[in-house]
DNA sequence: AGTCCGCGCGCG
DNA sequence: AAAGCGCGCGCGGACT
């Protein structure tokens, strides 16, 4: 039964009954996808016996607030979308508690991608949702009967879906992960709606210099090729070279003509062939500048919102198969680490950005999960694991005599070998990323010594190799089949547990936000950045640190959690 | 003109 | 016996 409501009195009457429900299906139709520029047209609320379709052109959103915050569990598909609109509305509030059927589906199937409500309805309820009306015009004065019917249908499937998913979660013993993810939604919505501010002028300067550099290097490349081939110079002394330096295929062919035969033109390959032709070194430099121009160029600024003047990236709560988040439009998680780039992200006037990151979190988790007694000991004695590893590999008695480059080498070894890197991989990895010469035999020897020193890791590798599914400490699962997945068996529980801990930290921020006026603006796997006023900086820093420590400590019990924190006006 | 894929590379 | 993992994006090139 559907009741269409288009006046405040009717809405209030309906609301009185609804607030005492334990759970309701909730869906909205909007005039567009942007919660700042567009508005909510319909709110559909489903109970087991009755579905309300409320026309928000005649009812202020705030009338629904008592239902949205507190009260029944709101069962929503892709709730960040709906919550964003309610949060952004005049007198808006956060929707909670939430049960998100899209997120829950991802947890159940350890998917790094989301499935539509249509797909879930078909699979679990054998209901064919007609999505034709989804993109119809929701801004018209009089909605058609078909539009209202469609809207109600979408809300109707949510409660039955939740019950099936809860049962599945029980069977899979994954309820704790489902709960974590559902609690997280408001925090992510909060962060996304907060956005982050970009200093366009600083950014422009960087783009300008990258562009100049790219142009200059491209000229040098062309000249260099002209010198070494039959192609000549034009009347103005410019090289006549018709190779597109942004095309790996063309570059590969050109290198071949110059006597440098390569399998591919990726950085590591070029690095290995640096000495063979002057063009190679130039090409490496050009690649660096070209990447800045293309990926972090002037186009990047289009993501600044015209109204809020901030960047509201799309945070994907379960963005990977391991449970990590991802981020797009723009991706805030792969900006160049150079201070010049990160300093473009600035706090509002009289505010600061506080950046906090977990120190060596994956290695700490590996030490505890394996477990490896020696590695654990190094951590709870507060020693630097990379130096410790270097001293073991080099046969030194103390870590004091370890040089910086030796520590760098050990860092690569720690990351690589824990996650199943072989001798060949280690050899090329050391060469490519650390300019460390290490042939395959030497790499094999280092590998042998490594697992001698960390026998707990070795045992854990053997244990993991036969598993059909991995679990994080919280219980997040990933099904793995086939020998090929060996390294995933090692990586998933570690990467996933780190993700779980960070997510709990974000939840802690949201659920204790009354303690200090501050909000998160971005997060990068082991790092959270918040914004607050200068006066509150000290208090907020402590709050952030505490939330992060408490979150991760839930999973990292025997090895200490270390959070490094810095406060500045910018992110860099 | 639009779509898809591989390559390469930025980050953790 | 051997095997690093996880993303998003811009580009070229091939296809429709």
C-alpha cells in the first residue's frame, strides 16, 4: 500500500508512527547528483505494511529530522548518497543509524565494487525493478503515477533485503564487519561533505613549471634523436622528429632503431638501460614532467566545487577487495608526496590541518598476526624494524652501525619478503627502486637469512599458502582460489586489518565529535587529516591521536600502535 | 564521436 | 619450487 503525501500535516502524522519503528526502508529521488546544487524531490519510506512517498516540494526536509537522526535503523542502498543530501539540506542532519544494503553486499562478497539495487533484488528477491524512471525528470511540478510507483518500489525491497543479508552475515560470521562498515557511513559522508580547500594559485605555479619543463625536455629529446638518426633539422634548427613521446609503442620502436632493444618502456626498464643511449635519461626526466602535466595539470582544478569552493572527492568506502577505501574525482590518495604539491591543500583562514599517520602499521600487524616473536620484540622495545632487519641481514651485532642506505635496502626487503616476493623479484626491486645492485643469487641468500631471522614469518607463509579464505583480525574475509593467489593470501589479512583499524578510527572521530569542533578532510590508507581552528589545534590533535590509537588497538593488541602527528596550515 | 583496453605511473 | 599487494587516471590505439 502506497500513500502519497504532499503537505506538512500529513507528513507529521505519518512521522509520528514511523519514529517508533525499529527499521525502515529509505530512498530518495533527487533533481540531480550533487547534494549542493540539486535537491531532494521525493522521500520514500517503507515499513512492512505501508510505503510513504513524500513530496519534498511541499514539505521542508527538516520535518523529517526526528526520523533521520536516531529512531529507526534506516535501510538504504548506497546511503552515502542519500545521507549527503539530507546533511546538505537546510537545517540538515546526519542520517543514522544506517544499514546500507550496497555496502553490506560488498562485505558479504568481498567485492571492491558495488552492485546495484536492481541486481540484488533480482538475485535475492526475484523482483525485477524497473529502473527506467530513475533518470526521469524529478523536477517537474506534477509527478506521474508511474514515477511515484517506481519510487515506492525501490524502497519496498530494502527491508526484505536487509533480513536476507543479516542471515548471510551470521552464516559467514561476518556480522562484526557489516556493523563496522555501516557505522562508518556517516563518518565518510561527513568527510566528503566537509571537503578540502585547494590553493589554486599555488597549484597553477606548479602546473606552469611542469609544463615548461615538459616542453623543454621534449625539445631536447627531439634534438637528441635528430643527432643520432638520419632525420635532420628544419630551417629554424628544430629537429624534425615525428615520434609521440607519450606513446609507449612509438617510444619502444624508436629505442629499437637507436639500438636499445627493450621489452617495454616502463621506468624500471629504462633505468636499467640508462647508459645505453643519451635519449634514455632524457626520456626518464620527460616522463616525470609529463605525468605532472597530464595527471596533476590544470584540468585537476575542475574538481573544486563552484559553490563550496572546496574539493568533495568521491570516497569509495569499500574500494578494494581487501577492505581498503579508494577515492576518485579526484583521487586524493595518489597526489605527489612532494611538499610543493601537498602544500596546495590548505586550511581555511585561522584554521590548521592536522595530519596523523600510523607508523609501519602493516609490519606491526604482520608481526602480531604471524606471529613473529623477534619482530614483535623489536616493536615493543620501540626499535626501528628496518635497522634491526639490516643488522640481521648484514650480520652486525648492533643497529647503530647500520647506514642509511642499508636501512633503505632492509625496508625494501621487509615489505617485499613479508608479502611473498621471490629472489628474482627482490633483485629487480632493489635495483629499480633503491639502485641497489643485487643479483639473483645474492637475493636468494638475503631471502634465506631473512626467514632464518624471522622464522615466525616463514611459518606463517606456510600456514597461509593452503588457505581457501583469508580473514582480517575483525573477520573480514576474502575467498582465494588457485596457486596464483599465494601472495594475496599473505597480503589480504594484513592490508585488510590495517584498513579495519583506520576505519574504526574514523568511526571514533564521528562518534566523539562533540569533544572538539573539528572534522576529517581526507585519509590515505594509514593517514587521516583533519581541519580545525587554530585555537583548538592542540586539543584536536590529541583527539585525533586518541581516536586513531583506540581504533587500531582494537586489532593490534600485543604490538604498540604508533601515531605520528603534525599540525600546519597546509598538508605538506 | 563514443567505448574499451593496455601501458605506465602517482600514492599507500 | 616460485610468487610483493592494493588502488585511479591519462594517454594512445583499436574498435564501433
